[in-house]
């Protein structure tokens, strides 16, 4: 890949990040708050000895709420890297 092509892709990602700055901030804030609420809720359940295997697997398992929420926080960066590497959205 030529440097000019890489610079062009980087410029596209930079423009997209700047264009959607407010939406990204709101999305990250809401998702971050959701993650904190989930962590507090599961901590209280564990502290009060109300969390069984089913509750813990629903929260922390591979398809659990905390795993999903954490993954959503990193989605934008995954898409940005995909644009830079492949040149496709």
C-alpha cells in the first residue's frame, strides 16, 4: 500500500471522527454509564449473596451484558481501523 493511499484513508477516518464527535461522546457516555450501573448491580448482588451461577453467567459470560456493553465501547475504533486497512466502510 502506498503512503498516499494510507494518508487518504487516515484523512477519511479523521474527518469521520471529527464529524461525529458529539454523537461519539454521547454514545460513549451512555454506554460507559450503563457499564458502571451493571458493575454496581452485580457487585451488590455478590455482596448480598444473591448472585447464583445463572446470574453471573448472564452478566459475565461470553454473551453476557457486561461483555456486550464493553464490546460496544470499542466498536468505533474497530470500524476506523477497518477503513484504514481495507479502504471500505
